[in-house]
C-alpha cells in the first residue's frame, strides 16, 4: 500500500506551534534567509522550475504567477494568503495553520522577497477564531526575533462568505467591501489589492515554498505526478471508516485514498461514489477510482482535485438528495453580482428539489443539463461556473437514480 | 450612540477596517444595530447604504438582535449525510425554538451554517464559535447544559 509523505505537515505533532524556537530548531526560517541571499528573479525561477501549482483549486503554476507580479514596477505590492477555507469537507488549511503557522509565514515572506512586497495579509475565515489567535502569536514572535525582516503580516478575519475564497472577492473583502468577485482581467498579479500587484496563494501553497527553496526545484519536481508535482493534503469525510487527514504524493490513486488510507466503507456496505475537491467537485463512480489524484488526471475524468476534500457516499445513499442539498448550498452562497449565477443557482435548486420530491420529469433533468452549460460559460467567477458540476456528473454517472425519482 | 463609535474608532485608520469594526461590535452584543452601521459609515467616510451593504453581505453579521449564545448547525453535505437533520430536531425540541429564532430569555439563537471546517467527526455544531464535532442527538442536552 502507498504511504503518506508528510512534507507540508512535516512538523505536525513535533513542534509547539506557539513557540517559534521549536520551528527554528526544526530548521525554520533558513529558507527565507537563503532566499534573501538570492536575486528575487532567481527565487521566481526556482519556484517556476519546481512545477508547484496552486493548492487552492485552480492549479496555476505558482512561480509563473509570481513572475507576473515580479515583472511589474509599482510603488507597492502585496502578498495575500488565502485562508478562507470554505469548501465543505475541507479542513486541511486549518490543520496546517494550527500546527505549524510559521511554515506559512515563511512562505509568504519568501514570496514578498521574490515579487518586491513588504506587506502581507492572511485572510482567515471567521469560522476559525482560534487559528487567528495562533497566527497572531506566531507573527508577534517572528517579529520580535526579527525573523521577517521588513516584511509585515496582518491577519484579517472573514465573516462567513464562501465566495470570498475566490481571490478577487477576497481582495474586495480585505478592502472592506462586500465580497463580490471582480471582472478579470486585470488579474491580481497586475492589479489586485488596492489596485496594486498582488499575489494571492492558498495556505498549502505557501507551506510548500520553504522546502522548495531549501531542497531545490529538481527535488520537488521529482515527487508525485509529473505535471502536478509534490504532495496534497486530503481530508476524508462521509461514509468512510477513517475520517482523517492525510498527505500523499500526487500520483496516489483515488482507490488508495478511499480503500487504503480511508479503510473503505463502514458496515460492509459498498462504495457508490466519491466527490473530490469540495462541494463543487464532480462525483466519481467506481469505474474511475484507479485515477491518480493529480490535477490533470482528475480533469480527464471531468473531476477536480480542488481543495482536496474527499467525500465518500455508500450504496445506500440517495445521491439525488445529496445533490439537492449541495444545490441549496450554492443558492445560498451565490453573491448575486451576476445574473447567470444568482438566477441559475436558484433554478438549479428549484429543479433539484422538485426531482427529489418525486415531482420532477425527464424534461427537468434535460433542463438541468442545459442550464449547467449556460452557467459554466456565462457565470462571472468559479463559484457559478462550477456550481452545476455535481448535478451534471451525477446525471451522467447515476442517471438511473434520477430516472427512479422522476415521473 | 457614542458607545459604538468607541468600539469602531480604533479601526478608522485600518484600510478596509469596517469588517474588523463590525466584528468588534458583534463581540460585544452579537448583532449590528442600525446605529452601529450609521456610526461605522461616518467613521469610515462612506455612505450608510454601503456600510449596510457590507453588514448584510456576510452571514456572520446580523442586523437583528440575537441571543447570548449563537448555535450554528452545519448542513453541508458531509454533515447532511451524517444526520444533521436529527441534531436540528433535537435542538429544536430542547430549546423550543426553530432555526433563525431566539429563546424567550434571550439566551440561545439557532442558525444554519455551511461547513465550519471541523469535518474530522460529523455532524458538527458550533456555539459562539466553539466547535462540537460528531454530535449525537443524545448529547444535545448535555452540550446545552454547559451554557446554563
């Protein structure tokens, strides 16, 4: 069986997160020192070559993103850490920040050096007040020891809005506005926070940075899947024996995750489906579980790696009911800025409700598929574009379940 | 109301600080009264409608009075399949109120929430931010007793 590979979580359980001395004796802040002895462009190049891609869901090459911001002349630039972990079934960023806050701060400071920013923000979701305290303690200790140099980090607490995980909505929220996504372009590396070049990366992405600077791009590029190297922290929920978090190389298969690490399905029941990447991810039937979890392999089966949430449902579950619940989620979390999402998520929920109550028809199912296509291409941000994915994938893979419920 | 200004003023020079100011107000009284929103608009130099827009956008902010303890029940998919509906029923029975309501003594308010990121055991509820994971209907009374 495949084994865990704890890189991002290397200090988990080994250090006291509230003592910077512990992080230092585990080799902490050496990478920042090394990065600062390098030319900023060199740091960007190392990141690019490592092949690290964003761990928040979009999977964009981190070094490439940094390169855009590095290249722009501006009087001020910003580094923002997206800790608005709102994907249902996901708590990996909380685990990282709770247990090793400095690994995130160090990654952010390295980014600051690479792009020429001296101010960083961590946007932490309002559901994690304890994490906000841990981060503030860590920042104060790092400052006191002069470890961050001229780089400042401020923690901002979100207030319960799923859409703020979208980077431009997050930026709006830091600016004190309603968290509504912006039209793009321009993208944040060009014009982000207060219209200045801004790098927004996920907590897990920043947590990968120090080790890449320490051990080199080649080392990192050699781990896991070629096109999406490194590890991924996954959180296992639903009908699974072990509701745990794990960190595995990206060439691990879904089967190894669910049946190996997760210990399979409880009570001798059979596997029905797994939804990976959060609530906007596709539902994956048994025939695809030999797929590896890396971004591109998941894309090929019309699924996502996303945030790394792994939500398993067994054969006894009513998948139409689960998807109806998810449809309600998106109706609630749609920010309302663009009509295709505001109206679309409401209509998807209405149609799903009708089908779930046994009052729907085949025409409703067909309408859902059509509506999904419209939303995927017409919605302003990822929330609306991906919202119909659970609906479409379950219609495609579990059409019989819908058929059984319609008149 | 001078009391709200006092809470809001320290954030005046924080760029985008209105959300932090609202958090601070709610820490004191668990909701955002109209006067607090008007005061915030004045302190941050923005129209009242904009301050109101911010206050009503985020689910953690409430413009209606709430109880001393806010119970949030997660109804995201992992909690949904783990029996969140039974926890809601049990809480409603114990407290004699429905989702969105506050007990007569002003002690508890029940709200639905989406995932709070404590999915290591489901279903999950939080009371004033403190998470309880893997809650059973039988445990509900016991948990509420902590807040007597």
